[in-house]
């Protein structure tokens, strides 16, 4: 591909915007918002150029960048994209731009700090998807943690501090485990080859003992399972979503959860394939539990945000179901579920945000009759709802169908159970939609 450093441009456009906002301390809130928007637009446009120049018929990494950083210890500035990461980068830049636009109205306090945080978050998320060096990946992985914790803890709802600390501690615990796994893999490869490197493409060529793989796989897996999040590592998610501002929920559901699935595909499978196949039956059990648990707990939720948050636990269970089926069909399904969930669930959180910004409540029982009062809103909400439950013809159906088909080939019981649980998703989402859009308007309903 071209020698032009397009990936660095995409990654550091948000950083440039954050630095301008930081050093222009006396800029008005309006100017601050415009700087943040133009930085995100620049990153989005660059990602479209990257996508246009991506050759889907070629295997391997494209738009690669390499620069020596700390060569004495095998750390290099390596970036690249392939079919796994290219669309996730575009998803990140698009949703970040939309989140910034959304924040123009609701965010009226600490505007400067807010947009610095959201731009740094965007940089961290993009960096995760384009890094080919484990050290560089880890830096961006950690960088995506701190701004999101601040978005929740400073600009969130009443219990924001508790939710932010819980999110931070869960993710930090996982990242520390991953750091142990990175160091262990680095040392094992050096002992085998005499070469010091943290390049994922080189490390994946190593031959590691089975016992070593089992433990190191577990270290990486727990870190990414917390991000997905898989049951039983999911308990931070409902609180984080409930307390986060709408833009925070959009980026949390739309991008941050995808880092978990991406990490499993990019690191766990190529580095520790033998261990992955050994652990796979147990991971399939956890995936099925997540699909069932998320759907069952979503059913009685009175809060729209919590309902959608628990639905994410269920949907992301299909991602791990497809990944650990070890079939191309399941892998394609997992990728489509991640992309579909990113767009659809972000849209659902925006729909909830519209009501919350106007009525200052997210309680399902507080609303009704929106089909007549807000017909365009009701129509858009309906499309997103049907996509979420996997209506044939919409994105949610394709991904979940392929993930289940892949699971059927290797673990038929997992595919069969998950197929029936899809009915629960239709139940809770259609109940939410019917209650908010078509039920009789409550007498004390706040004005949306």
C-alpha cells in the first residue's frame, strides 16, 4: 500500500484537536465544540480514504507503518489494518463524530475538559485497532480506559462515581493480567528464537508449550472477556451504561465492547491456538450463559438504558459463540454482530437520550403514545428495535444467523440453545417498543 501514514493521521487527528483545546484555554464553549467536531471529521474523512484504498482481495496487513522506537528491547511503532480491523476503524471514527455532535446540547459544564476526554478516547480506540506491536497496543488499550472513566464519573448521572470506579477497577484488573501475559509471551519467544520483539505477526509464529499457552491464554482472555463483557465479568456494564452520558453510552456500546471481541480474534487465537481449542468448550458454555442471562435479566428492567445494557451482554455472547466455533462462518458472523451491534445499539441509546434530555427520566412506565406525538422518532426507533432482535433482512439477523450456524457445526447444543433464546430478545425489545410507542399515554407523562 501507499507509504503515506494514513493510520497515524486517523489516530492522531483527535489528539491534535485535544491539544488545541487544551492550550487554547480561553476559547469559548462554541469554539471548543467546533474544534472537537473538525478534529473528529478529519479523522472520519481519513478513515474513508483508508477504506477506499483497502484491497479486500488481498490477504495480510495493508497501509502498514513501521518505525524503530526502542529497538534494543524489540519495541517498534508498527501499525496496519486487515479485514478484521478496517471496518472497526471506520465505525470508531463515525460514532465518535456523532457522539461529539450529540454532546453539543446536553454538555454545558466543563465543556473544555469534556471534549478533550472524548477526543483522547477516540484516539485510544482507533490506536487499539491499528496497532501491530503489543506494547503500542497496550498503551492505547489503557488510554481508552481513563477518558471513559472520566466521562462516566464527571458527566454522568447520580451514581456516576460508583459506576466509574467499578468500570475502572474491572478494566484495570483485566489489563494488568494482560500485561503479565504480554511479558510472558515476549520472554518465551526470546528464549525460543533469541529475537526480542513484540510484533504480533512475529509472535504468532512462535511455538509455545501447551501449559504455557493455557495460562497465558487465560491472562489475555480474562482481559478481553471483561471488555466484551462476558458472563460473569459483565457486572460493570449495566451501571456504566445507566450512569454514563448518552455520548458515553454510544461509544461504550458502539466501540469499547468491540475491543474485547477484536482482542480475542487478533491475539488469543493466533498466539495460543492449541490453548484456545482446549478452552473452547468452556468458553462456549460461558457464551450460552451470557446469551440466556442477558436476555432474562433484560426482561423485567424498568429503565430503558439498563434493558439495552443487558441486551448487549446477550448480543455480545453471539460474538464469542462465533469466534470459538473455529469456523469461518462463525467468525464472519462474530464480525457482523460486532459491527451491527455498534450501529444499532448506539442508535438505541441515542433514542433513549432524546427522551431523557426532554423528559429527564428513562423509566419505561413514564412514557406512552409516542406513535402519535413523535411519529418520525417512533419509526426510527422501530427500525433499530427490529434490527436489534434480528429481523430477517436487517443487520442483526445476518450476524447472529452466521454465528449460530458456525456453532452448530462444532457445538450443536450451543447453536440450538442460542437459537431459542433469540425469541427472548424479541420479547423484551418488542415489549419496550409497544409500551413506549403504542400504550396509552400516562396522565403524568412528562412532555417529550
